[in-house]
């Protein structure tokens, strides 16, 4: 097969998905179906405090399956946390992993699984398709509406020595089952609702303009954008609004199906760099970067950005050519500001002396490979400076 034909191929992969109220209560049933004898439950202190980890424990107890719980997971999960979790997995003789929480516990669980069956150190799996041996069965239950780690083939881990985030991209880390229960998001505070919602919007935007997009990913991305625009404000203002929470969880699912198969772009590369070097919150970084990336990329994917604007409710028919990039960017800006995400990098503790090294790390991120515009270190540094 010649290269042109090879690069024209597209694939679409996803886990088994059980969606709806009550899905979380099926964790024990599905673990039993896998023949599990002892489960490692991976979560974090906040999720455990909100009671979601206890629901998994109760479900496993009712299914008469032994388990142990690992919650030493921080935001932007670290390599040493993955290794500690893998040690628990081996010491406790576990044979299945359940992750409950946001992106951090789920990414950590993916890393634990990779180390559990392949050995070595988690950093050795950086890159694309570097996991050779299948990992233990994974059952994931998300408690935020944004990261989509419950359905994606990505795991993002922080290298604590290099102070960078690295990506593990492999079909091996796609969960076997995602139990997606929108009720789990009602305990998210407003700020987290906003940040994860903007993360989902960024997933949809970047997947839709990605050079690896396809009709299947396009369909999911556009549907996600429409859902986010119509439901994120309501979920932010009224955390108990189950209709908005349900629609935002579906939006996260759709965006995840899109980016897991089409990949991402310069926004996520830059956000990964900020998170790895400085520990900054991923969703907020994406939120303040997205509109600048729209302006930067627009001429290289103009028709696609116009479709995204239409999905956000903006009529592009009467907009002059020279105003189109600004119009799309302003749509994003309006959503961000209505969610009170108004900080700049300086407000988040970033020094101007950091910007060059941040840009250098971002330029090496695999997400830039599918950005619609070829990107240089200098370009990335200029985008950082625009939001400094």
C-alpha cells in the first residue's frame, strides 16, 4: 500500500459503554463477569470524600469480590504515583482495575495497568503503541464531564524529574467498560464544572479541525459543541440541574470519541507543557488558550472553524472574510468569560522567563502532529505571550 493511501485510512475505536443513571452501581456485576478475584480501586481523596468510591466498594461487596483502594493520586498524576499503585496491585494480587474519578485517577489507573503486566517504569511507555502486553481489565467510572479518559486511548502522566507531561497513546489503555453515570457530576464545584466543560469544548474543537478527523469524529465533535453551548451555563449556575448534568456528560462522551480517534492540536500540547512544568490545572489552561489557537489556526481550517461557530449558534453567512477568525474566537471567549475563567498566565504563577522552555516542551508534544497548521517553537511562545 502506498503512503498516500495509508495516510488516507481512518479507524474508530471505543470501549463498551453503559450510559445512564445507575450505571455506577453495576461496577461489581461487571467485575464479576470478568472473573475478578481482587480489584484495585483507583480514586483520589476528593472523590472518596464525596462518596463515589464508597459506592464502588459497596457494589463489589455485594458481588462478593475482594478489593483494595488506592487514592494516592494528585492532579496531573505523577510517575511515582503510578509506580506506587502498580506495587499495590502486585502486592495485593489484584487482577482487575476500577478507576472512579476525573482524569487524574483514570490516567493513573491506565499507567498502573501498563506497568502491572509489562514491568519496567511508566516512562518507558511514552509515545504511540509502546505497550506490548495487554493490561488488566479496566472498568472506568467518570465523575467529571470533560476529560473523557474513560473512553480514550490516551493517558497523560507527569515525569517528575523532567517536569513535563508525557502522553501514552495506545489501544491497550482503552478501558474495557465505561460506566457513565451523569449523577456522579452533581458534587463538582462550579469552578471544576467550568474547567472540565471547557476541556470538553477544546476536545471537540481540536478533534474537528485535526488533520486526522473523519466523518465519524466530525459527527461526534459537532454534537458535543452544541450540547456544551446549551448546557454548560446551566450546569455551572445550578449544580443540581440533572438535565444539564446529563447533557454535559453526553457532551464529554461525544468529545472523547472524537479526540480519541482524531487526536488533538496545539492547545493541548501547550496545556500539557504548563501542567507538567508548573502543575497548572489542565481545563483552565485549555480554556484560556483555545481562542488564541483559533486565531492562529483559522486560515488553515477556515471552513471547519466556521462549522464550529455555527454549532455554537453563530450565523456566519453575513460575516466578512476578514472578520471570521475573530468571530469564532469571540464565541469561545464569551463562553469562557461567562464561566468566570478570566485569569492570565501571570495570574497563575507563570514567569516570563518560563515561556521559552514551555514552548520548547510543547513543540515536542505528539498533539502538535495533527494541528491544522504546522507549528514552531516561536509560534507557540508567541501564543503564550498573548495570554501572559
